C-alpha cells in the first residue's frame, strides 16, 4: 500500500487528543518511509515520520506545536481498512511521549 499524495481527515479522536475534525494530514511516501505535515485551528504546525510495512500498517512518531506555543510529541500505530468506495480508513492507537503521556485512539479517513 502506498500513501503518497493522499490526504486524510480526522473522523474521530479521543478527548485527550489535540487535533480536530478540521485537520487534514498531507501524506508523502517514498519506499517504506512515510511523512506528513498538518495544521488546523488547534495545531499551528505538525509533522509525522513513519514506516509502512507490507500490510500497509504504519508505525510513526509525531511532533506538533499547538496554538498556545507548546510543543508536544507522540508515537502512533495505524492499521488500514479499505472501505467499499475504495478509500482508506486508518484506525490509530497513539500515546503522548510528552506532557501527560496518556494514550488515545483516532480514526482518519482518506478525502
């Protein structure tokens, strides 16, 4: 599976997440290396860097600056689901590696 030039929006996120449903992730992939940039009303700037395995699963880390100017970091695993319309839905399990170090889940969907 290749995520290059795909965009994903947030469908669902745990309460301890900083992203909102207005956020769009802009994915780039070269070989197994995945990167993305993102921003919205809560996040001034965010980046992620990850590895895509042969099944399309993603293991990544991310860092972002929120609107208060706080830098937060985390790690995440994403498992793809191919929807009946051919779009990709990502089921994510993540954990902050800064701040509260709490865990959460998100669902992203290709736009």
